[in-house]
C-alpha cells in the first residue's frame, strides 16, 4: 500500500508536469481569447 503513495510524495516530477500542463492551458486560453477579439462580428 505504501508503494502506491510514493508517487504522491515525489513532487520533483509532479510539479514540473503540472507547471507545463498549466502553461499549455493558459497559452491555449490566451490564443482563444485573442482569436475571439480579433474576429469581431459584423
């Protein structure tokens, strides 16, 4: 059972993966907002 909890305690790789995922999500949201603002309706 403790072997399953080891990845939860190993933050060295988890924080990097979460930071990269958050950066990608923020970048995609920024691109969507810029496209919505640039494509103004008639």
